[in-house]
C-alpha cells in the first residue's frame, strides 16, 4: 500500500510538472526558430590574385591604358560594365502616370534637392563616375576604354579622381594598378561617403566613419568586418541594391532577410512586429552618429558676402543646417515612390516631394521605415512653375558669375526646358532610407521607446495611420481587412 501511494504521488507530480511545462510552452515568449544562421548566406569572396609587375608592369600614361591592360585578362568585364548602372547612371525607361512618353531614371536624368542635377554641370559631378572623360553630353558610353577599373579595385588608398573622372595629378597609375583586389569599404566610400559635395553630406548613414568603424557604430562592418559587397552582392559587375534617390522601381533590392530569417528573435512578441516594422527601424535608432549630416539647404541665400562656414554658409551654395545623432523620420514604405520628373509642374506655395514613399498603413507589403528627410529651397521657373537645373559650374555658371538668371537660362538650355526669364525659390524635400550604421542588438529600440501611455514615444502613430498607439488602440489588422474589402467590393462592382 505504501509503495502504491508513493508511485501515485510520483505520477501526480509528473502530471503537474507536465501541465506547468505545457502552459509555459504555450503562453510564454519563446524562440520562433533556431534556423536563423545568417553566416550561411554571407557570400564567399574570390581568391585574390596578386597583380604584380609581371601582370601590370606599366608605366601607364592614362587611366584608359590601365583599363586596356585589365581587359587583356578580363575580356568580359568591359561588356559587363557597359551595362552597369554604376557606368551608365541610367535606369529604365519607365511608363509613368501623367507622362505620354517613357521616362528614363538614374543619376543621369533625375534631379535632387542637393546639387540639383548633373546636366550642364558634368565635370565636377562625374568626378565620381566609374569612367574617364565624361565632361559633356558627347561622352561615349560604348567605349570600354572609358571604364575606370581602379576606382572600385585599387587598394593603396592613394587613388584620387578629379573633374571628368580622370585620375588626379600625381597618382602613380602603375602602383595602384598592381594593388588591385576585391572592393573595400574605402573603394565604395570614395564616392558614396562624399555624395552631395562632401563627407557625410547626403545620406546620413554613409560617411568616412564607416571606413574603420567600431562595433557600436556598425555591428556588421565593425564587429564582423563586412565589406560593402557582403550585402550589395555583385554578379557580372551588376551591383545589388537600388536607391530611391535615383530609381523608379523596386528591382534589384537587397534586404536583411537575404541573410536573416524574417522572424529571427527569441521573443515571439518581437517577431510579431516584423510584418509591420522594418528591421532598420529598431536596429538603427540614430544616424549621423560620428559626423554631422546636412538636413537643410537654402539655395536662395547664396551670393551674399558674409562670413563662410562649410556647415552653415557658403557664398556659392547658400545656407545649411547640419545635425548629428539624428533620430530618423518614419514612414510606411514598400520601396515604391512618387518621383518628381524634370518638367513636372509644382505648386510653389507647397512642398514639392522629390521622391516620397507611396505606401500607407493599408498596404500589407509596407513596413514602417526610418528615413532622413532633407529639406531645401531651390530654384524654379516662376512663370512655368517647374523646377530648374541651374548651371553652377564653369563659364556662365552661378559659382563663377553669381547670376541666377543666366545660370537658369543656361541650365534650361542644356536640359531642353523652356525658360521664361523669371525665377524664384520653392520648398522641396527628399527621402533617404536609413540602412547603414546598424547598432548592436543591445542598443536596439526598446518597447517603451515607441509604446508610451502619454503618446510621446518616437513614433507619431496618428501620422502613420493608426488611431493611436496600437498597444492601446489595436494594430493595423482592421485597416488591412477594410482595405481588402474595399478592393473586393470595387472588383465586384466592375
């Protein structure tokens, strides 16, 4: 009898423990999957071949001579590069609403609210082109000798390009040619860190602090020593990634989920956020964390003979505002944008959005993304009401003569726009997605950063389309359901 009671007690304890364990399994947050192994997806780098004097003896009198030597061993690279957007600066054409003819995109054609546009200003803009000699509209994009191999592959750190994309005086072309290897952060950064006319100016999350970052500045490039092509994977010189600053489609995108699971967290409550919140929103709480970035540019203030400071005022460019440790702006995004096309009419009393995301809370493919929004005052034709690309560089350019009227006339002539002779300045803004400077997971946003009872978290829930903080008012499921019902009803009506 005692033995039976002892066995019954043990059986009861086991059943009780099993019930508790089952409850804990069902109701406590737990790891969604143990399959998240991002290292399995990081690409392997090609084995490096030393390009010693035996292969590239030199001397070389020009960059084109270096390219011709490279193509002797890499005959397919030339044709590949001729099709690369890093060489063509072109995308498309695209059929866009409101335009009778297909529209070309890419840096060659679109305008921005920084230096505005390259047309008529080619030489200083094309100092960052992956080619040699683009100084005007006659540049030959079909000549493989015009491709610059060195800008992406030299590893000495001494290679510098000047106006038109030519190598700067004093560059030892033989030495840099013999150093070529896999692209480094310095290679990519030589242009991308300096977009907009200087270090850290344009992107906010790309600057020279990422050349040798510590772990806290960027966990991928710092702690794990990633180079750009670990994420921007490249096949046949087609580089992965597409920026909404110059693109008009969502092709060739890269994403965190190229390596990570869509639900990689141990806590299922956090995983529930990934359908509505981009990884970057939580994992890049601030940008411009080492160097200040430009957030405002007022061209209308240019031309004054007042004290100059590159972070506040330059006579040739106007007034600026720079900020560091910037908390991003947040908006729904699925990668699609509404782009201002040169020649589109504007309302100068309203802000013209150069590339605003089109998604909202009712789009099931959209997520809340972090952005840098750059605001500017830029020149427009006050009779025709469209933005202009002023000629700033060279003879007749604003930087030489400080004559907005002549700069506008010459720029309009180069771009094919009519110019009324009347100009003014109008407000614009431009969205730059924040994807670099990923902080260690310990520094990711916490629940109480966004979900605050008094509504003073970093997210403006109402501006994002919620009735209030979804912690208290509910998520977007009802909005998605209503949107889908509306679509179904419309389809039924047809």
